[in-house]
C-alpha cells in the first residue's frame, strides 16, 4: 500500500515520532529485503519518518520508491569506502536522523561508523544464522547500541561466541500480516494458471533459489514421493541465482511436468492455499524463516529441517514435522505421512496459525522494534541480560 494512501489513516503512534534511516547494501530481493521494506512501511504507518539509503541499482530501491518511501541512492564500494561513509554522515545530519538501522555487512560498517560520528544511535539487524567472524578486527557488531537477530540461535551465537553483552542483543523474528496470510479456499483461476487440478495433492517449497535452501533435496524428495504417490504435484516458488541449477535437477530427474518452477510471486497468500504440504529443507543460514511463518499462518502443514532457527517455529508434532537437515529420505517420509493423514495436517495447521498469531504477528514485530528504539535513545540496554 502506498504511503500516500496511508496518510489519512495512520495508526496511532506507540511512541513519539522519530526520524529513522535504514541502510541496505544488497541489490537483491529476498526475505531480508522484504522484511526491511515491510518494517519501514509499518513504522511509517505508526507515524515515524522512515527513509532508506543503499544500492542505487537494487530491487529494494524500486520497491521502496513504488511504495512512496524516500530512498537515497548511495554506492558503497566496501567496508572502508570513506566517501560513502562521509555521504552517510552528511545524510544523517541533513535529515535529522536519530536512529540508523543497518542490515548487511558493508552498510553496517559504514552506517555504524557514520552514526557514531554524527551522534545518532545505531541498531543492526542480523538476518542470517551463518557464523560470524569472531576476530577482534571484526568489530562491526560492537558499533551499534543494539543488535536485533531474526532467531534465538543467532542471538546465542553473538553472545556466546562473538562476546556481545546479552542485554545488547535480542531476537525479533519477522512478523506476519495475519490479515493477508490466513486460511482460505484455493483460487480456481490460479489453479488453472498453474495447471493444477482441484483435489490434487501439492507439495511446495517457497524460497529464494540459493544453495543453502537445498532445492536439490526437495527434488530428491519429490522423486521418492512420486514413486508411491504418482499423482502428487510439486511447486518450486521463488527465483534467485540457482534458477538454472534447479531447472537442471528437474530435467536430470525427469520431474517435469509433475514439478513446476513458478519464479518469483508477489501473491504468496494466493499460492499457499493450493498447497497440501509445504517444505523447507535448508541446512544452514536460517533465522526464523518468513516463508514458514506465512505457511503456518495459512494453516498449512509444514515439514522443516532442523537447521538454524527453523526448530524455533516448526515444533515437531505440534506446529509441523521436523526432520534431520541434509537428508532426503526423512523429508520424503514426513511428506508422505502428511499426505496420507488429513486429520494430522488439519491439526498441525490449526496449531501453527494459533502459534504465529500469539508470537509472530506483524504488530508484535513493529512494537518490539519501537521498544528497542525507545530504549536505545534513552541510553538503556534494549534486552535482558539472559540467554
């Protein structure tokens, strides 16, 4: 929704309006960039002035400007790009920025140093669960007054291994818009568009096509499932650098036409009701995945691999089925179990929706982020001194 349309119906602020600048070096479009944009829009709806700075050629710039947000294009050649650091320093001063919120490696170095020089507070979000370099030279996580992670596992790593004080790090997983992602009936027109038949079992993966999402395991699983349930269809939803590689898996395993690559979709809330089972076989780098939360919010049955912070939300036998990471046979067995047991699918879906509603809504994410800003501006630690 464009900010111009929101101007007349802004939500009541939960704290005094502040000027916030988000920075993002990445030029891609995935879960990280989606969260940044949604967070910026949500905080704008709450009455804050939110602007962005980052890659002039990035997809985030296109999306942000289309949504009515102010985006300041700024090339960042690397962590020690003094011209970019000076540019951010001047931008912070000129725009009266009080909070600089950084996201990727390069912009976190530059934004963290520029914020310090300009006297602004700094917050960093760590989106991935990949291990952080613990060298004393890698002090980028010591520049901000607060570090937000997208899962508890990442938080524990930054405290125990990197050495950050526990009170400076807290987990705020990406929130789900429960009015957008909700259980509903499949759209017959979308089924026809994708070549699906009503009542046909559909197994899907919704993820950027990157190596750690393990689309190879998804394809291995699909081959195994088809041997026992030949009428099953498979959707690979998303785009990314692995597009040709994943297409090669389908050809090598003769999975077409049972498996379809849809490419990137902006209508995931319409895709999910078509899915009987959703799968995420990642083996690393995961915080709490947005796709899984959206699937649970839509009351889909989910199979997740025990990697990163996936187990934080896919609780085996409660909100989904959890399997060992990096192995296709357990993945296939879990999918077959769900395809064969409608009552289990329904029960897991119902519990998943309730779990997300209680713990991972968009409003909870925004309120917790505002609380971090409020405490940082007051010179207080943003979290608790516990793990």
